[in-house]
């Protein structure tokens, strides 16, 4: 599969043991990334501790998770396609989101909107805050020094904010002007 950043990982669906056997059988040199063995990284602990424990409960856990990942990729592509049609203009977007009954579709559309406008990647906390803002008003601070709000006509706005520090206010230096 091709990742969103364009990286192609042709062996991602292959079992590690099959890849190692192929490399050994064909006398190929293999480079190991030392971070893959470092327990400081969550992915390493999952790979070496959690997955083996799950495999004792379900020996096909790797296949099950791979099938789930395939389904998630396919569903993501379908949701992207469906939501991109809604992301057209901010005015239409706000109206469409207000009518949308599915919170999943609202969140997905908001995620696509932020990414298409400024390349912003939103976490679930941002998406939840945006949903609250759509119904209750206010402003939501987003990654990359942007803020989302509703305009006077109800349209959804995404604007840059100044890079003053969190809670900073202009301080009176005592200088008289």
C-alpha cells in the first residue's frame, strides 16, 4: 500500500518470518533499524510484548489485525471521497454539517476541511471541540497556530493567529508615549 506521504511499503502485508526466510535463502544483505528493538518506543513494546500475548489467545491475531487494517484503509478512502464533496465552500460546509446526523461523518468532514485548507492534521480532541463550536459558537485553537470559528453569515472560518505565547498579554512596560 501507498501511504499518504507517498512511501510505498510493498512487504507490509508479509509476515516477518517469511521475509527473513526469503532474505536468507537468496543470500541478501538486510539492514536492521536498531530502534525496532528499543523498548523506549511504544511500537516496539507492542510488537514484542502485546502481540505475542494476543497470539496466545488467537494464533491468527496478525491476520485478523491485517484484515482490519485493510478494511480501515478501504473505509477511509470511501469516507474521504464522500466528505470531499461536502468540503466545497465554508458556507455550504457549515450548513451540511448542521444537517448531518452521523457524528463520524461530521468529524471526518471537519478533518478533511482542515487538511485541505491548511494541511492541518486534527486529533479527536480538536474534532470534538469543533463539533461543540458548530452548535454553541466560540473559537477553537488548532495546531499550526490556526483558529476555527463561525463567520457572521454562519460560514466556517479558519484563520491564522499570532504566535504570542500561551496566555501572553501585551505588558505595560511603564514607558510613557
